[in-house]
C-alpha cells in the first residue's frame, strides 16, 4: 500500500554525506534545523510521547536509521535508504578542515566522552565546546534553560546531542527559542562509536540487519527488554499506520 508519509513522517532521501555537507558547508539555517534518526524504539516511543511526536513534527530532516523503518518505508512506496546516526556523525567529524565560522557543541553522557571529544577537537582544530548534563536533566527546566543559554553563548552552529532519545530530541524542540540558529543532530551513542569508546557491529552484521543483536550481546541487561518492548511497539505502530491510511 502506497503511503506518502509512513507513521505521519516526511522522510528525507539525502545521504549521510549530503546531510553533513549541507550542515558544514551550506548556508547557516535561519532557526534550529533538527535532524532525527528513527529506529524501531523511536517509532514506538512517538506513539506514547506527545513531546517526542512534536519534536519529530518539527524536524528538518528525518532519516531511516533502523532497517525495519527503512523496509516499511519502502513497502509504503517511499524509496528511502538506510542512513544511520553513526554514518552522519562519522561524516560530520571526518569532514575537516572545518570552516572558521563553524562552532560545534557536543552534549554527551560522561566526562570520559567529553575528554575524548576534546582530544578529537585538538587533533582536528575544530572550534568545540561540550557539556555533560546530570541524570534526569530533561526534567529540570532551570538546568535546560541554562544549558540552552550556554549553547547560545558559544555561538554554536552545529549542536550534537548524544544523550539518547527522547531526551535529545525533546530538549532541542522545547528550547528552540533559546538556542541559536544551528543544525541539531540527535545521534545517541554515535559519538562514542566514532571516538572508539564503544565498538560498533562489523559490516557483516550490519549488512544482514543484525546490528541490534550485536548491541544486545554487548549490553544484555540494558537492551534486551528495551528491544523486545520496541519490537512490540513498532509492530503496533505499523498496524495503526495501515489502519489509519485505509480509512
């Protein structure tokens, strides 16, 4: 069945390299251009999180990170390629030397990741700053306002949110008015993978669509229940999407 907007989303057909090139070498956006990378977990969360749904509705680019999302999009008639947060992050961080006016701000999960980002910036000459928000920061309106102000004061042109969904997406969407004109990428663990802090599945695992299983092997206690819940939620989202488009 042809559905122009699977799950109600307008999917971007650009490659990871094109998106990174637009951000680094194109004109600075007039406002916040949010880039989101949905996998099955995100699609499931959209159904139960109005805040995440609003963030997706306001996104400038939505790509198919998870292969089930890509397969469903293609089944609906949208010729989407799989473009992962890891691929976009890799393109962004390897596309130096960076224009002098570009200023990158990373919001990351730990001091270890922060130091790795600083080491990367020293090697590449990127103008860069970082923040490590505390656990549960998304529920602290005062902290979120101060973080947004720090990002604005730095003159950020590229904001990389690496603290997971839905925290990253909701923060950017709800603090748009406080943030500077910039590209905002919500990429989860992709920064840690690019910096070598977390191992990504080999190309063989990726090629057969089993990167999710690799991740479960790496972190079974954290991810097993999460992926099972996501699979159920994604299946329900597909059924709901089909039913709503048949009416």
